């Protein structure tokens, strides 16, 4: 397995003579999402997708992975193997098992930056060692903003062994921000276009500014992920976890004048949505005032991308064109759920190897 070492580059995807990508495995807090891209004459399409939840009340933690592995989904993973082409996979860990950090170092070569990141991380990681990905997000005249994602070696090795038990060979353990930025490159028509992407995770949300398949700036939002959204709806409307999830998934959220199920869920989670909007606005303002960059659009990835009307609410609140991530030409509303997995699959067409 290649360790967590993918460094994003511009123009990273090319038309190489292979039809199928790697099997992208997006390891989440609540379940796994797998996707494999196929390259056709007309562009990209999903060869296969699959989603497996760990089960009601079961969440992935360091302890659960080390002690129980992926036992709750392993039989289903093994059965689903036949829908994919090949066995080679690329995986990414969730935010609860991978640490995202940003550094400012004196301008210099990336090798010097990697040594400095190594020194910084050495004080924080477990004694079993670690892998990390590091890249220059925004170079400056005097300082470089370096982004790093690190993962405990014990966790990385355990995940690879569990996937191997499902007959998946983990060739690369990638950083989730790199995979998500690569997914945006799949749907952006211009390499030099600056875009924002928001992935609503379970406990945290990841917001990034990306260009040409490279994450330029990353920030996590706590307290405004899917967990907070669903809990607010369940509490306010006195629903069970399953009922709240079904309601928001089917009807979405709305602040319209007419009474509806969507308006009820929107009012129930209004505080969470306001917090999400505030966090995004603060980040956009920081980008404009401090980094001198502003995106032209916002992509919604992950579970948030399939919540009806959420994109419209964010677009109106942020005054920024917003839409769910979807492969060009696709009419599948669930594409956004597999955005990170698609970015992992696209590693098969990388121009440059891991460094």
C-alpha cells in the first residue's frame, strides 16, 4: 500500500489508455461509500457505486476500527466485489481518524516544507508512527501556506487489512481533501476556475477552495454537519432517528411561505443552517480579504448534496451559484454522495506518482 502521500498537482487527470479507475473507498463515520469511474469517449461515468452503513447506532472510531475492524459491513463488501472491475483500490479516512492542519512556512522547496511538517507532527502523533500528505495550498512571496493531513500508521494498516479481507487491494491511502478537489476537477470545465466545495460530514463539514484539482485552502466546521442537522429535526419534531432522516432525505428543507414537510424540517434545523451559512460566509470573507481569492461557484458534496432545496438556500444566503456535485451528463441525484469516492477512483489517471 502506498502511504498517505499524494500531493495534488494541476492538470492532474489525463486521457490514458485505461477504461476503469481504481475502486474508490470513502471511509466515513457512519459507513462506506465505494465508486469506480469509467472513462468513455464522451467523458466520465460511474461504472459502479455502492454504499454500506455500519448499522444503527454504530459509528467508526479509532477504538472500533482497531478492535472490530469493518466486521459489520465486511460480508456485504465481499458480496459487492463482483460489480467492480478489478481489485485495486484507493481509500480515504474520515476526519475523526485523520488530522487536517495548516502551516505557514518561509517560502522554499516542498521537500523543506515536508521536513518541517514532519517535525511539527512528530510531537502530536502516536508512537506507532504516521503517514501524512502535505502540499502548498497558496504560495507567497515570503511565506507558503502548507496544508497537511496525517493519519496514524496503525489505523492505516488496519484499514488496508480489513479491505484486503473484502478482496480489495489498497494501493493508495489518499487525503480526503485531495480526493474531493480531484472530484471537482472532473466536473469543472476550466482548469483555472476557482471553486468552493462543501462536504457535509457526520460530525464536521469540510469546506475548501480549489483550483485545477488542487486544494488551496481547507477548513472544517464543527457543529453544523449531518448529525447536528438531523438531531435538531428529531428534537424539534419529536421524531425517531430513522424518521428524521427519512423526512429530510425525501422532502429536504425550505423556508417558503406555504406549509409543507420541507418547511417544517427547515424551521426545525434553522439554527444549524444559520450556523453553516455563517461559517461559510466568514471563510469566504477571509479568502477575499486575506488571501485575495474568491470562488465563482460552490459545489455541494456528500450527504448534503442530496438534501432537496439545500443548494437553493445556500445560493440565496451566500449570493453564490450553488449546485450539487454531479458528473457531466449524469441525471442521477445521488452522484454527490460519491464525490470523494469518485476523486479516489480518478487516481488511476494521475499524471504524477505519489511523492
